[in-house]
């Protein structure tokens, strides 16, 4: 396969370094004909250093977790930094503990590296954080964080006892979804908390943008690599694109070697302007 780009890392508040580029699994385990490719993609990604593997109990009602469990059985489990998410209605004091146990069973592992609240619901944050801390003390999870939290949610979290242990906030971020640059990203940066970007190529919809084709041609790259390199231009963002085929994994990995120029960034800003004021947090 030849030399491959080194995978940069970003530091969690705990001091642990993890890769800036990982693998998403939304939509996995839905089509039996794709299952072998998804498993091969996952293992190839690990071999290439894309060891952050993101899933959720919601994905396929646990089917994505089960696929990961099948694939990572044995020594490969230790090669992955496993991330999964609990649904808001399972985020109560005991409910979150029980949900985590179910995820661990599906994942065929004794611990999750990062456990996220998928989005904020009606359960008081105090209950969820108490459950997360209990799970951490028991060794069932190593870190916890949140997903789809806007700046107001993060302020509320900061007021909860133990809320300062948040490891990341996973949110929608790509060229067409730049609202977080105005307030959420600076706020997380000020706390030393990296942001995890899901859908960095807008579920593929970005790939037909003519400007991405133009920039890509200048680098002998693909539009997907340009979109990923744009997200990864920041040192405090982790991208978790989905790749269901080995060739797609290699394409994503190669984006690490793509350095966008100042001119590229100016052109992309013109086509996808940054937010000039607060924007409600977007979700997919």
C-alpha cells in the first residue's frame, strides 16, 4: 500500500491523546450485503491509525454496536478508542448505567473509552453526570462527554457538580454548517475541550459542490478530501466521517496529507461564508 500520512492527535482534558481522524458508523449494519465491507473498512481504518470509532445505541437499535463487537473481538479491541452514545430517555440515574451495560454487551467489551449523552433531553443533567461518574469509577467507561450541546447547554453543564469532566462535545460541523465557529468552538477551546465533528462531508451532499471540485483538482485530490482537510485544518477538532468501503477509508486517511493553502481557504470562505453572529445549533 506504500507510505501513509501520519495521524495527528488532539489532547483530551485528561491528558490522553487521540487521533484527529476517526471512523463513524451511522447507517452501518442496515444492509447485510454491506456487512463484510463495513467490517473490512473498520479493521483497515485501525491499521491506518484511525482508531477513534464512533457509534451509538441508537444506530440500528444497537445493530451497529453489535457489528463492532463482532469485528473487534479479541486483540483488536485494544486497538480502538471506542465511543458510543446513550439516548436522552435512557440517561436517568439508573437508566444510564443499565443502558451502558447493554452497550457493553453488544460491543463485547468490558469498557467504553468515551460515553456521550446523544443530545439533551428532559432528564436533569445532574442525574446523567452522576451515572457517568459511577460508570467511570466502576471502570465501565474511561471518559464521558456530550453531543449536540449548544453554548447554553454547556453553560448549564458547567454548573453541575462534576460537569467539568466533560471530554468532548460531538456536533455537526462542515463547510455548510459553520455556526459553531462563532461561539461554541471558541467556548470549548477556552475550556481545553476538543470538538468532535460528525458528518464532515454533510453525508456526501457536499461532494457535488463545484468549488470543491476546483480546489481538489489543484491538489490532485478528491472533493471529499478537501472537505475533510478543511475540518481538520483546526487543531482542536476531531472528524469522524463514515466509510463503508475500504477504498473510502483510504481516501479519508489520505486527507491528512492535504494542506489547504490560504488561497484555498479564502475561496472556500467565499462559497461557504462563516457565521457573522449566533446561529442555533444544527443537527442531523
